[in-house]
C-alpha cells in the first residue's frame, strides 16, 4: 500500500464551506419552502461584459483557422498582456518582463511555495484567506498543528483595536510574510504609511512579503496604495499576486498574474525571478491563450470602463449591506474599498457560528462565520457583496424585519 502524504491530514480549513453547506442543507430539510439568500461566498455572479466576452469568442474562433492557430505559447504569458498589465495597472512601476501570467492567484499562491521549500517560516494575518496557510501545510513548512493553529506559522492579529494592521514591534522574524490588502475577509485596506512600515520591517528582517492584491481595483480612495510597488523599496522585498477573477468576473475563466521583480534576491544573491521562471516553465506551461485575449480586452479603454462598472455594481451592494448592518446595531468594517463587510454585533460577546445560525434561522440569510478565518475572527461574520442587486436588497430587508 502507498502512504498518504502526511501533510494532507493536517489541512483543517477545508472544513469551513462544507460546514456552511451542511447547516444550510439541514435547515432546508426542516424548512423546505425557505428561499435562502447567500451573502456568504466570495464568488462572482454578474455576466461578463460584452466586449470581453467577444474577445474570448473571437480568440476561440481564431484558433480554428490555420493562420490563427497557436499551440504552446510563452510560459510567462502573452508579451502584449504582460506589457498591458505593467502599463495600465502598474502605471510603469514594474517592467513587463517581471509580470508572469497565470491561471489564477490561488494557483500561483500554491506554486510560489516551491520557491522557498519546507524550511521557510511564514507569517499570516489573522483572520486570513486560508490558502496561504494551506499551501504551506502541503509543502510541509508549517510544522504540526496545535490548538491555536500551526507551530511554524506566526499569526498576526488584525482587529478593530489595531485598525486591522499588525503590531510589527512584537512580531518575530519569518522568511515570508503574507499580506492581503484590500483584505479578504476583513475588507480593511492598508494605508501608505502602514505599507511603508511593512516594507521597512521586511527589509530589516530580510524577509519576503507575498502581497495579495486580488481586490486592488476596488480601492477608490486615491491615497490608498493599490500595489505594494507604490512603496519605495518594495521591489527588493515583495512578490505581488493578483487576478482577473474579482476584477472582471474571471473566476471561472481563470486568469491571474504575479509580479516577481528582477531586484528581489535570495540571501545567496540569486534572483528569485530566475527560479520562478524555471518553476513556471517546468510545471505550469502558461495560461490559456483564449483567457489571455479576454484579459487583453479587459485592459483596453472599453474593457476598463466595463470593469469599473462591474466593480461599482458590487460596491453599491457592499454599501447597501454595510449601512443596513450599521443601522441594525452592528459594528461594520470594510465594504467601501472592498467587496467584503466584516461585522460583529455591538456590545455582545457571541460566537460567529451562533450569529450565523440565528441569521440563517430567522432571515434565511447565509453568511460566513469569521472564526473560520482564524481565531481573531471569532464573533465576526463576513458579508460578501457578490450577488444580484435584488437578492442583496431582499436579504437586507429580511435582516431589517427580523433583527430590528
Ligand atoms: C478570490 C481571491 C483570489 C483569486 O483567486 P483566483 O485563483 O485568481 O480566482 C486571490 N486572493 C484572494 C484573497 C481572494 O479572495
């Protein structure tokens, strides 16, 4: 018989969404007539814009011609797309050859671990998007699990008390620091000053920041950085991962990228980009050429207008949810420069799963329990603004009827 990879047994967080679904199903057994509305899942719901859909269809049809056919392309991505990303989204603060196109940020986050191996120590925000820890678990970099998480992982509490930014003065050194802004799940966006502190901290400790900017285009306040490379010195200490998933609804189409600056090196002086190039050419082979043409269309003038319209739609949902929660006596964070609202009932100490159950039973509204994202999420719920407007409005009305 073959031994199971022992690290697989340590994965814990696969539990959250299955458990939500289990509770939902169980509720439906007893209330088969209930129409449940989910404000729980971070998945996109609105149709692709016509311009982008047309580019995808055109690219597919072009492949059916002798002149238009192409097989394997550059593993790093279409040169035109790398260039467009560097110019349109990064305004030239990075070079096109530092952009590596991928099949999505999550996939990149999994592969990035290969750069640092099982000896790497890691720090994550608490609460956190689960992939950072799970990817490290799979490669064996986290040590064994304890009651409070993994021994080899430093959890950086991010709560209202510290404005969702970790207290860096009390943190031990780690090789990697995962940082997500705008944050999933809290909706918090780090200020320029905070990111300057983070970059200085990484520099001083000779750590590498893995900056997840999947929601950067949700930022509307011009003073808030959309990329870690807006911070001086970040090119020496940071990799940035990002994605078209939440920008243009490519969650199913699959297209993302990561930026590995030429100036980022290991302690022995080897450029990290050299190894990343090797990994991408060895076990990835490049993103779908059809998807990449969709990405190109998203970055031209019309595509950008349409992208902004889709994001504005989602953010209007976020504001509707946010203001209803505030009015209903919740402490609500995020939802302005982010599609997520992180909320807790004022003046109560209750468990996330208890409020989850209450909202499910009284309003037939599904949310995500904050405790599923880490110990500092206990007591909170994450509300997601991805959804059709009429569903969001109905969910909010039900909450107003039952909680008021
Ligand atoms: C949705 C999301 C991503 C995007 O993942 P893809 O694999 O590109 O779809 C990345 N990071 C965070 C924090 C997310 O919420």
